[in-house]
C-alpha cells in the first residue's frame, strides 16, 4: 500500500512541476501572448497566480488584446 502512495505522490509532484514550468515559460515568453496551452493553464490558476501571470503578460504584450483569463469584462482591455 505504501508503494502505491509513493508512486501517486511522485506522479503528482512531477505533474505539478511540469505544469508549473509550462505556465512560467508562457508568462515569461517574448514571442506570443496567445499560446493555447499557456492560456488554459493561466486562466485556471487561483486568483493571485493568474493576476501575476496576466501582469507579466501585460508588461510584455500591452499593445495587443489580452488573452482569455486576462481580459476585463468588456473582453478587449487588460484587467
């Protein structure tokens, strides 16, 4: 039983590390704010992480319309 718990724990840690790295590379990129995987990850993160990611994207891509998860209620301006 403890071996199963260990395997599950290792898989969860690895998945968290992979998703975290993928998200960080999206918000710190300089090529495009419209990476589909990055947008999905960022839009599903808790408020403070989502806001930090959106602020980082806005600093880099402020002149383009915001991606999903970073738009205000009108959908055309950054929040």
